[in-house]
C-alpha cells in the first residue's frame, strides 16, 4: 500500500503542486475579502 501511495505521488506531483497553489490563492482571497470591509 505504501508503494502504491508513493507511485501515485510521483505520477501526480505536478497536479498536487497546482492544487496547492490554488488552495493558497483561495485562502489569500478569503482573508483579503474578510479584511477589506474593516478598512472602510
């Protein structure tokens, strides 16, 4: 099972990286959106 997980991570490393970038972008947007109304 561990070797299957390692193989899956090797095959999809680019996809996982792009998914991580997308999650970070969504979190930044969420935090910015929540803090913007406090500035007005």
